[in-house]
């Protein structure tokens, strides 16, 4: 069991920083028991916590995540991590679960699976403090897949993020040397053809993207939200250029909302919307590219929407951000 618990930390290419640390003392005790070899006790304790906690409690996904960390085998670990990533994709533990899944996939040589989960992190959690670590794994994954353009895109994003510590920055810089060699070969310019759900042209987040509005802020140092720049989606080329006399009409038609979360399950989106209504908001749900995006507010200018974000975040937590359109 102990071997499984430390499985992710002994991979040939280890993450440089720890992932999200447990914030509840009871879960810290569970991890400590497992690390000290008392695996059965750890699993019993975490199961008791799971049984006595409501699935709607914000602690619940953290318990499921901890259950994955003390799982008896890799398949059970994967199952629990997938549960966090899918059923609790709005929680502050979803990106951690996805990155753990990336590591599991990479270790088992499932590079396609690792790439899919990496692109989910990029799409659903672009403001995550785990982006530098994800960049490290993405570089290894895409270089192994002979896709240096995608590897170098991730490396560039990781190097832009000031939340990465010096050792991680050094690792990314080392991998970045291969990008110089790739550029020297005269390779074609990169096109974002990976599995990224198409976003509206103007929907660049103004703050770190939505993890959830219904879960507490992360308490560990490694996951304290920072002012790190959010990677911007690659803009799509417009089909045509609007006439000058239509500019004012387009500006008048533009409106802004604050996105709370984006999930893959309609029922989850409806549940989030229901909770938002109970808190006095008037949410809408928009389906785009296979995701159900829950948004609130309707603002005439981006500045008005951005000004509302701190108040919304104070009420709900998470990382709401401004989007354009429906």
C-alpha cells in the first residue's frame, strides 16, 4: 500500500512541487497514517468521513481525493480521481485530480490519455496554479508523441507563470532548449488543433478561471491564487472585416457576463445554477462545445462586469471571470 501511496512521487520524471495539500486535520491524519504504513487504518478513517459527510458538502471532494491517495491499487486510485474530476469539476480539487491522472497515464505510457487530461486542464482551469507543473508533464508527453509544437506551447505558458519555483523553472528551461532546436529546423507555425473546445473570440478571462463558486478557497501555500497571467486562447481569424459604419452597432450589441463554472454534465450545471438562485443570483446555462457553462449577470461593458467579480467571488468563493456573449 505504501508503495502505491508514493507511486506518483517516484516516477522517472517527478513533479517539482507538491499538489494540493489536505486542509482538514482529519484528512492530514489519514495521509500521515498511510505514509507511516498503517494503510488499513487510513482507508477506514477516510471511508468513515465519506459516509458521515454529505455529497453536497464542500469537504466531500477533498475526502474523495484523499481516498484516491490511500487507495489499495492504481485502478481504484484512478476511479476516485476521475470521480473528483467529473462529478466535482467545479471544486478546487478538480485540477489536482486531473494532474494526478496525467501522471498515472504518463507512467503507464498512455500518452493519448495524458494529453486529453492536460487539455482539460488548459481548457477548464487556465488560471490554475498548477499550470507550471502541468506544463512540465505536457512537455514530456508531447515530446514523446513527436508533437514539439504543442510541447513548446505548454513550456511557454509554464515559463510565463511566476508561481513556479526556481527548480521547476529550471526544469522547464532545460526542456525549452528542445524548442530552440525545433524552431531552427524551420518547422511550420503551430496551429491549436488539440482537443480544445472552441470559445467565443472575445471570451478571454480577466481573472483566474472558474474552479467553483461553491467551494472554499485553497488553504495551502502552493495553491494560493496568485496574480499569474492567464494564458489567452488562440484567437480565431475572422471570416471578414466589419465595415467601419457597423462598429458602433457591434459595440452596442456586446454584453458581458461572469462565468461561474464550466462542466461536462448537464445535471451538475443545473445543480450549480439552483444553488446560485438560492443565493439570489439569476444564472443562465450555456452549452458550448460539449460544456455546460453557468454564468450570472448582464453588463454593458467589460469594466462593469470586472467590477462585479470581487463581490461575486466574496459571496461564492472560487474564481469567477468575465466572458462576452450569452
